[in-house]
C-alpha cells in the first residue's frame, strides 16, 4: 500500500463533509417517495432542482416520440442521486458553478438531417449559487433554450457529462455503479501502470481503458486515442490502437486536447464514496441508499440522520458553584433554577455592562455563537435551510428572537444569497450589480500624467 499523501487526506475530509451536509436524509427520503409514486416534478422540488422544460413545447417542435422518451427518463430520474454525484469544488465542496451537464442525448430526424437534443442539468454562476439549486432543461442549440438566460456556459460540456454515466442519476441503472467504479478490482493506487502519476493518486487508472472504449463507441469509433485530464495543466493521451488493445499513455499538448475526445471526469477519478469506504472514513449507512446498495450490498441502506444538538433535553450549567438547568419552555430557551425577578435583574445588569449569571451567559452565547454554529453554516452553505433552522430551533426553541451575533449574521447572509439566486432566475440582476461601480467624475484640474499621479 502506498502511504496516503496530505492532499488525499484533505480530499477525503472534504468528501466526508459533503456526504454529511450536501444531501440530507430528509431530502433523500422525500425525493425517493415522490419518485416512486410517479411524481418526478415533486421529486425535483424536494431535491431543490428547478424544472426549466416544457414537454408540450417539445411535442410541438420534435414530435410525441421524443417526448415519450424524455418523459420516461424523467420518471426514473433520481434528483437526489444526481445532486449526490454532481461535480464539486474545493475548499467547501459546493456545486461547481456555471456548468451545463448533459444527462441524456436523443437523436431526432429533421429535414436538414439528424438533430441531437440533450437533457441537461445546469448550475447557476457563482454569484447566484445561494441555496445550491440546480435546473433541468433541454438543449438543441436552436429552439429549446428555456432557462439559459444569463448562464455562462449554456452548451453541454464534454468534461462533465453524465450521458455516458446514467448510473449516476437514473434509478434503473444505479446498480451499475459497482462495476463502473471498479469496486471489485484492486485499489488503483497500489499498481500504477503509468509512470507520470504520483503514488497515492486519486485516478481510476484501472478503468481508463474500458471507459475510453465506451467514449469511442459513443463517437462511432472502434479505436483511437482519448485525452485524460489530470489537472489544470496536465494531460495524457491514452492510445487504444496498439497491439492487443493495450493502452499507451503519453503526455500531450493543447492542440491534441482540442481535437481528441476527452475522457469525462466521472471516468477519470475514483468515485469519492468508494475512496471513503476503502479508507474507512465513512460507514455505508451514511451513503445514499442507491449508492450503498451498489458499493456495499447487504448493508442496511437506510441513512441515519445526524443527531441535532440539544434534542430538547435540559442543559447543565455550573452557576455559582451549583449545577443549574437551562431548557426550552414554551418555545424559548430559559434558565429553570432562577426566579423571574432574578432573571430580569440580571438582564438589566448585563445591559449596564455588568457580568450576568453563568446561566444567562449560556443563553446569550447560544443566541449569538452556539456550539453548533459550524454545522449550521455548513447546512446553509449547501442550501439545507430547513436542516439549519431545525438545529437552531432544537437549541433555542421555535419562538426565540435571535440576538445580534455570528448566528444571526449567517442566517441573514443565507437569505441574501437566496434572494440573489431568485433575481438571477428572473433575469433581473447580473454580477455587474454586485461589484462594478461607476467611475467617479474627474475634476477639470486633474492631471492624468503618470508622474503626477498618486499611488493608491
């Protein structure tokens, strides 16, 4: 076994946090129940996926046959599984912004020849990523462009594509994840066939050849070369036309990258869940049920929800050398072992810059900077507003009035980010409204020569 480098430890820690907060168990349960009942639109709503397509328009432009195929795929779309596998970026593990990921490709006959139509999922640009929402749309390059306004990359990309990996979003084919991820094979870090890769790398080198053949067959070819992207400035050309079909990898330049088929990232890297299981960093019960049934068959597939802090039980505080209780009463967090007159007196003392009793200090700290603040922020960053509010209400009560502090600031910031996303969806606001300001008026006597300019 190769020792795991620091970068690999960071990657595992990142994906463990993503699996804990990005797709909460309540989202999985609600979306699964609605999908099984045939309500694919309701499942998308539960998984925070906006629907920017109209099947009636598709029937009018491309016929009922294509509409039936798209509707069949939508009925088996697991939007929670799609969110689970969507590309993410460091350091927070949030959805990679500004993507158009093709989920399925259809070919229809037009008078001018075959026309490809894509079912795509889009992520908003970074400035409008509040709430971590996604959107479903159709793309044919001409007419079906619902939801593309203001999107930086409206066309389907070739680096991030799921049309060759339907097991990442289609509930009918989720069981293929075990074979496509190489879970039955050895750890690819133990045997590196290409000298250009460092020990402990995160790449699924044992699957490259098979995945490259799938890519070439989709392009209508039986052999040839594909480009493997290893980083921002590292590329390899994988040649499958050698003797016996053995792949040969060699460095490549920008020209080959533009003209040669690109192996998607879903085929290049080891599946994060498989890496977590192999490292013992996560239990199979914490995975998505469809993922757990594929990678860990026989294990209970019902995810266990994370216990929320507080759980309504009284908190014990050492107050004046005596253990006191602080608990929820009528929806508000209050000290139980102090009389109302004493509490009012201590609150008045605190307003006059005095030091209140430890029980009141505990209540004030819970309102401003509770111990669960990190978990609340993580949930808000990943768009789980209901989960964040549930944690806060479980600690402070549903009728609590938040005081000024980091907790209130985090909730207000999350609300502002969601408002920005809503304006983006409506096409009413762009990134220029956020940080580009008009230039100040220049005075008549202002000198523009560099010698007379002041450093700023």
